[in-house]
C-alpha cells in the first residue's frame, strides 16, 4: 500500500525443473506481455538458494539455452 506502483508476486518451488515448466507455460507468457506494457522497465528477480537471476534466466529456461 505504501508503493502503489509496485507489484510483488511470489511463488515457491521445491524443484527447479517444475519452476522451468511454469516459465514455459502460457500463463507466464501473459505475465511477460503485461511486463512489456509497463510504463517503466520492470524489475524482475528469481531467487534460488545459491543465486539470484533476472530476465536472462527466462530466455534460458523458456528457449532451452541451458539454465545454469
């Protein structure tokens, strides 16, 4: 409520492969389309136990370019 221009969306996955399946799903494509319509460049972050990743992770996961 303190930041009306901020949307925080949270999901938690036990297995990275299941998470990657969700990134490839149509509903995530809709989410990306929404981000593209933003008036300012959105900040997106994926947190893993050992790393943090951003938009580049989506491309790797969705298009099979190798997820590190």
